[in-house]
C-alpha cells in the first residue's frame, strides 16, 4: 500500500508539473498576443500624432486651416475614435486576466477622446498633441511592462497571488503584483513630468479654447493620480499574506 501511495504521489507531482508548463505557455502566448496588439495600437496612434502635428503647424503658419485641411482634421478625429473602440474591446478581454491594463486602457481612451473632440471641431492645436502624446506614453509603458514579463525565466515569479483581489483558486494574472506596482510607479513618474509641463503651458496659454483643453488634461491627471494610489493599495492588499 505504501508503495502504491508513493507511485500515486509521484504521478500526481508529474501531472501538476505538466499542468504548470501548459499554464505558463498559455500565459506566455497571452502576453505575446497582447504586446503585439499594443504595438499595433502604438503605431496607429503615432501615425495620428504625426498627421495632427502637420495640421497644427499649418494652422500656426496660416492662422486658420483651409477647408481641405479642416476635413483632414475631422478625418483624424474619426480615426482616433476607431482606436478608442479597439482599445475598449481589448479592455473587455483583459478585465479578467489583466484588470490593471483594462483600467489603464480607460485612461488612454480619455486622452484619445479629448484629442478626438478637438479635432472634430475641424482644428488642431497643442492640446491635441499633448493628449495624443500622453496616450502614446501610457501605451509604451504597457508594452515595456509586457516585455519585462516575457523576459522572466518561468513567466510568473510569485504570480500565484492574483494582484487583483483573486485569492487561492482564482485565475492566474498575466502580471504579478511586483510588475503591476512597477507599472504604476512608471505612470506616477509620467504624471509628475506631465503636470509640470502642462502647468507651464497653462500659464503661457493665451487662447481661451486652449486653456479649457489644458484644464481638462490637468484635471484628468489629478484624477489619475488618485486612481494610481487606489490601484497600488488594491494590489498590495491582494498579495498573499
């Protein structure tokens, strides 16, 4: 009986090891797929930024955009809205295995929405560029975090604690708590730099419309700063004690 029990325990250990390999491979595939999707989003957003910058420079040089250029601005707004929809769809997929990324997607969508709303008015100004640049920086932070996860030897290092409120038996998270906290730290550093830059822009802004747009961005940054603190507490509280 002892011999049978020993062989049974050995078989169970082997099965658990194989299951862990499968889970790690699935997680690796998920991270690779997500990184690719974010890289495509980044490329598309950078293209919109470049097109917007061209229109902004034309508006500054001419004083006002002509009719064809205004139509280009509206076209960029529509393209921006399509990116927002893509990101929203990605959030629905991530809400389970990567809730932090789903939350951050919402912040990126806010940046994109501000840019799209201004462009939809058939104009392009610095506030649009600032919003688009902010979206790009956040996407880059996500890609960097995913790349770091890919570089992990076994792909999970202490990820059994869900980092999003899932205790024992919960679904494994794509990003372990330490990786989530590092991403939140990078976002906080970005907010600090953006706040300094935007407050300086606001002090020197002369156009009332631009001032309103800058105040919206600054207000969004303030809200995001509070959210980051809440997200960090949530990650820490959900770590195994």
